[in-house]
């Protein structure tokens, strides 16, 4: 029977993900020669050729791809073994590291932490803010145990490394200057704002989400100002500089010194004409919030309790939207490419 060295298999998997020996060495804090030596030893132990020259690089052979398909099952089983051992040794105690994008922290993570302090005080959470896309990189490299991200930036459900749960379909409302001619318009649709100046980031996920939502409504938004910070966006809207889409979860974080609420006009804190936050009718876009863990680790008791607390926070955050299901009317799902 061949010698299936777990350490060397992990190096091979990292090479598949990183593409080059140099990048693999950097990711694993090894030297390139050490990576090459480990892979040569694995090939010798298995009796197959794992790498072949491809220009100035190397690429995985068919045998290497076959080895990795079986290795993924081994890695998942080892995660399950770790989870069971953790449950045996720690029970309700332990630490869970969570990576989450900014608006998910006040809306979902903080309520989950508060609930777990009440029900399982021996379980601690360590929170790390990360961009939606970067959260999966942290999860893959083992820097966090659970990642909160957006479905548009998640690996496919068929990715063997992760298990995913859709927590929430987060509606996107529109912020207009309080004196805007459409601020009190009944049945406001996103398409009604096609001719307006827009405020959104110059790059990144929120830029993609805004442009995709508007394109799905039949127009390309004219970006008048670029900003990524919600308080900055809110202040510019209040000053009459443009309109913006705002996720409801951002409201849970208290942007604009406001709490959550309905479509009624509210005066923003500080100088300026104020902001009208409107719920869109008919073509309301949504972004889907996803929790992910490394496949096989779901059974760890601490991790399972954190997932349950996040699910409950999602229900409390938006009843009827938790689990990705909207309530009533036609909704628009945002899936930027």
C-alpha cells in the first residue's frame, strides 16, 4: 500500500490552488526547494509522476488530479475526526474564530456573541473583519473557523473544501435626499432612479452589487461620487449629492446615526437636508449572506452552536428573509460576475 503522507498531500493541494511552486512556498512559509523536495518524495512514495513542465512553470498531471480527488475526502474525514475529538475534550468550552465582512458584524455576529455569552459562557468567539471575498481565503488557510461572506463571492456549492449555509437575503433599500422629488413617491421602483447621480465605490463588491442591481433594472448607473464607507455615503446623500443603495444590515450598524425602520423620511444627524430611506417596490434587489466552514468541521460542538446563533440572529434581523427566502412580491437577486 502506498504511503499517503498528509503533510505532503496538503502541499500538493496548495500547489493546485496557488499555481506555482514559489507561491506555494510563500503560502506555506516554506522555501521553494523544500516544496519541491516534499513533492518529489510524495511522487516517489506513490509511484506516479505528479508534476510536468509547462513552459517555465509546472502543472499537475492526471495522476496528481486523481490523488487530490481522494485526498479531499481524507481531509474532510480528518476534519470530522478533529471535530469529534474537540467535542470529547472540550464540550461547551473552546474558541471559534469568525471572519466576517463589516456590515455582518453588528447585524449578525454581535447578536450571536451576546446570545452565546448567555447560553454558553465557556465558548468564546474571536472576530476578524475581512472583505467578503477575502473571508474564504482566511477559511481555506485555516486562519478562521467560520466565514461570513456574500454568495456572489463564495466558491461554488460543489467546492469540496467548504460546507455553506445561506443565512439571509439582505434587502437593499434606496437612500435619497429628503427633499428629492421621488422621496415620497408611492410604489418607487429602482428603474425610476435611472437618471439620478449615484454614489457607490469605485471598485470592490459594493460597486459590483450596485451596478448589477441597476443593470437588472434596465439601466447603467451614473456614478457621481465614489465612496465605500457607509457613513460617508450617507452624509453625501444627506447633502443632496446623489442617491445610493443601502443594505438593511448596514442600518443595524447605525449608519447616519439612525436605527432601522420603514420608508418614512428621517432627518439625518448633523448638517444637511436629511435622508429619505425608501423600500423599493417590485424590483427590490437583495444580496445573499452565506456562512461557510471547512467541510467536515460542521460537527464540532462549538462551531455548530455558533452557526445556530448566527441563524437565529438572521431570523431576528429580517423575519421572512432568513435562509435566503424573500417574502412577497417580485425580488431581484444580485449575483455579480
